[in-house]
């Protein structure tokens, strides 16, 4: 016999009540809870991340005069953690003037970001990975990307003009101390030439792309005492940049010069945009056991990894995009295909030459993990026209080597070794003239 409708309704209501008790009133009312909020400002772009214990869903639009980005996030209650975003906006953020957040309507939190310049926003979600739960990510990128090659050339022009002024000032002081009449004032240095005038200097500027691994959301490997790979490799790369910039007619281009995340394909693209003569990726990796130690140098491989350890490291580094957070929907399919097979025999041959020079020099600083350049399928080394190596400066998972990586003296000696290796490579393999192809 069929139960009366009233009985069926009462049974359903009791079941729903039990379900509410099981989930908790807060979960039913508001859904996700905010775990953390982070802001990563940089000249290239600013990233805002909201981490939660359940997926978040958003709608966004832009408004002009003044320029603003408005984001509505469903299923949220305005919490103290979410309010922390307001105080995380720094005054020198290149893109964000200020950020406001409020409860726009029940179950909807609205964020309004006042902008300093036009942006092309990318908003996407990331599934849980590594130490992170669900992430809602806002990447605020400029609508017009500056020309990085022109910026390097103009920076070199400024440095040369400043050096000339310093020499004139020093000479004037010397003559003055001798009590002789001073020379007539030297005319002010000419203003920087327009882009068309510096175009002819492109082939005379040797460019080394420096790639500090990881960054931003991706800390890389973490040592026993908490030293993060992303921090120490940035310190080393910045010192190496200064050494290269001090060489005649050379300039370093950094894939990142601060603590922010750069996807693997973007690191390769940055090097190619400036027509880099070399690409040097700097890391301080970890292994499954703390006993692993010694520096290593890797080049790309056409036929698989040279060892099981090299294969393991390549797979680990190639997974950085998952941790750092790549907007898969925005990635150009041609880039995805290019990363799979952009290698050329000539590029690998030159990369091995560069690797040999660098390995020989860093072997004078400390222990080597292996006495020869290893090879594996590192995605970041796949520029077909740029000799590329990946340097593992030490195993940060080894307590002794972590301590060395933290030591400024060791960092300085390592930078000197890298500089010497790069210089020796160019002495044996002078860069050829190039035509601009961006």
C-alpha cells in the first residue's frame, strides 16, 4: 500500500534535517571557506590568489573612467581572511591602485580593483595540488606588453652615458686638485636615441637570458631548515645579472627579477623575444633522500634522459606549472605543441658545449653530482635557437648544502664560476650576427 503524501513529505524533511546536521549550518549557508589570500605584484603582471576549501565561482567585468575590475564571487560570506586582501596591496604595485571588498548581496562577495593602467585580466581556477587547496586566481596583465629587447638596449645606453659622466667628473676633480685651470664644461650627454636609431645596435649586444626557477605560488624545493629554492636562486641570478652587465657589450635578461610565478613556456618565449644568445636556468633542487649532494648541469636530450635521476628531476621541474598555476585555457595551442618538440640537433650540441664550460668552473667551487653534463627533457630548455642549460647549484634537501646555499660567500663564488663559464663559452663560440625576429 502506498504511503500518504503527508508521510512522504515528513520523511523527506527528516532526511534533509539529518543532512544539515551532517554538513553543518555554516557549510549549507555559505559553501566554501577562505583558507588564505595572497598578492604577487611584479612589473610583468600582478597575481591575486584566493585559496579555499571548496571550489569558488566568479563573474567579472571591467569599467572605464576610472578603470576598474569588478569580480563577484558566489557562495561566500565576507570573512576576516578575505578582508586581508585590502591591506596586501602595496603602494608600488604597477597595476592595482587599491582594492575594495564587501558583501554585495547574500552569498555573493564583490571585489572592486581600481587599476593604474589598462589590463587584460585572466581569471581561472586551480584544483588542489601539492600544499594548496582550491585556488581562484586573477592575473592582471598589461594590454600592451613592452618591447623587452628595446628595453635592454636603452638600459645599456643609459649605463654607458652614466659611465662617461663618471669619468668626466673624476677627471675634473683630479685636475681641480692639481690646481690647474679646469677644462670648459662638457656638454650634457645627448638624450637617448629613438627606437629606430638603436635598432642598428641589436647585433652588437650579446644577451644572456637568466632564469631563476619557480617563484610566486611555486616555492620550489624547501630545505630542512626552511630555505626555499625560489628565494636562493633569485639571489644568485641577480648577482649573476650584475656580473654579466659589467662585461663589455653584454646584457642579462631576467625571466623574473622578483618573487612571482612565470610559466615554463613563458620563460622560453621571453628568451626568444630578446633573441638571447644563451639561456641559463638556475635551480637548487631536492631529491628523495637527503644524502644526494653536488652541483649538476643539464642540457636537453633528443633520446631520453641520461640517467634515472635526470629523468626524475626533469619530471619534477616540468610539474612546476601545476604548482605555480597556469591558465590552461589561455595557453596558445601552438605553444603547447612547441614545448613538446622544439629542440634541434644544433641547439643541443651548443648547449652541451656551454654546459661543459660551466660545469668545469663550478667544479672548482664545490663537489659535483656528476662529472659530465647530463641530459633530460626539461621543458624550459626547449628553445630551438638558443643554447640552453639548467644548473642545479646544489641539493637544497641536503642539510650541509642548504647551509652553503644560504652563505653569501658561497653564492659569490658560484656566481663567479657561472660568469667564468659563460665568458669561456663565448671566447670559443663567438655569437653570430642576428636579424631581429620577434
